[in-house]
């Protein structure tokens, strides 16, 4: 099928699907979107995420290829956000890593892993070790509760919900056909002239499991609180052997606090125990959280492949599945977006080679 404007179908409008539909339309494609959920993304992992952009911090649990994607995306995000009509909060003030004295051994292992990453990828900003005075200078509200820490310069974050909303605004303003509450599969768009498309992109996350059975869910639990008495100004991670947490400040004194990572596709509400541990750990970082107001406590199941790495695979000559973003969705989405666009526009991707991402095919 050929036409003056290629017709593209995007199935799944979470973070990846919205970015891809938007950029395909900017490249001249006639785009149709089908999403099983609503425009607010209430069923999407991206709505619950903290949207931290922390390649060096994440190197403790992932491969150098993902770190390189994150490093690339830190440069790419401001370019993408600058194309949006609606503003999206973006911050690049680094990541702070803290620990209590009894967890010093765990912190040493964490720091050793990060130093190993920096040896492999020397162009990453250099991690700094902080003493008590350095910590108070960087985050005065910590006072003297921590005697040591790590500072990872240039890492960032954005507001996930502002971004999802801004992307819908772009899609609507470009007259893209948006079909919410429309559960579809790639097979639905082949075989007759009415539904046939030039390009098909499957971005459904766990929704694609029937066609990609290796996918699994990894459960996370996240709280959103409003804490006027807390003054943390950058994403902060607390190392702990049992419940390591992150705290990400958002606009209007809102903080996203997350921790638990469980091998489960259970979408039920968090347990009392895990919620108490989450809040207790946050309180240990800053007692101002005691007077915070809980806005939401959510669960999410991140779409994950057996190797915990992202993947792009061909369903056919002009049909792709993009999946397995795991806990790194916002950190690596621009890299996966640009790889996909290269495959569409050039039929090859130098970026995929740069990031050691092999474009697979269904068996």
C-alpha cells in the first residue's frame, strides 16, 4: 500500500506510543492511535512513574547499553520538550544518594558499581563523594541527619503527568485520529483495504503479552504526597538493603516516593507493611514528611523481558513492536524513539548499533 502520506497505526498510547505518534505525524505520516485505556493514561505505567533520568544511578542494576541510552536521552529530552506547546517541568540538578551509618557496606558496594560504570563510560559526569558539610550545602534541609552521600551531577527528571497531557494536546492539535478505550492488536490492521496500514507500531507494554509471551510484569509501589515542610530540591535515593527508596520532587510541593520491586503482575493495592516501610524510610530522610498529605498510593507493573533490557522487533517488513522498557521508560524512551524513526525513514539505525540494540524478528 502506498500513498502520498504514509499511513501509520500506533497501538498503545502510553509514553512510547504517544511520543512515537507525535513524531511520526511531525515527519508527515497520517497517524491513527488505538489505546485500550483513556486519554489521562490511568492504566499506563507512565502515569505512576517518577520519571527520573538517572543513567549513572541506574547502572547499579542495568547494562552499559541502557546507561548510554539514558545519557543520550538526557540531551534529547530538552529538545523534545521544546517542541511542545504546553510546558513540562524538567530539572537537571543531579541525583543525591544517601545512607544511614548501618548501611555503609551496602553503600560501598553501590559506589563501587558506579565507579565501574564510569571506567567503562568515561564521558559520564564524575560522581562526587560528599561529607556532612557538603550535604548541608547541597540540601540544607537535611541538616546533620546524614554524614556521607554521593552526588551524581547532570542527572535529571521531568513531570510525567504534565508530559502525558502535553502529548495528548499535541496529538489533538495535529488532527491525529485518537481512539481511546480501543483494544486492538497488530493483526487487526492487515488483510483488507479499510484497515490496512503502511506502518504498524505495537507499543502496548504488558498488553502485548499474548503476542510476546516472554514479557512479564515487575511490580512497583509509589506514593504521591504533598509536603510543604520538605525542601528537597533534587531526586534523592536512600540506600537500604531491604527497602531502598527514591524521592522525586515535583511542582507544587508534591513528592513522588517509590521503592518496592516485586516479580509479580499483581495490580492490587499496596500492603500496609510496604506502605509503612515506604513512608518510614521517607520520614528518615526528612521529618517534614510526617505532616505530608497523601495524595495517592499506586501500584504499577512494568513490562519487562527476561534480560531486563528493552527490545525492538519486527513483526513484518513495516511492522514493529517496542517493549521491555522495565523501570527505565522515561530514561530511555527518546533513544528508542529515535531508533524507531531511523528504521522507518532510513531502513537502518546507526543509533541501534551505537547502543548495541539488535533489531529482532518474531520467531
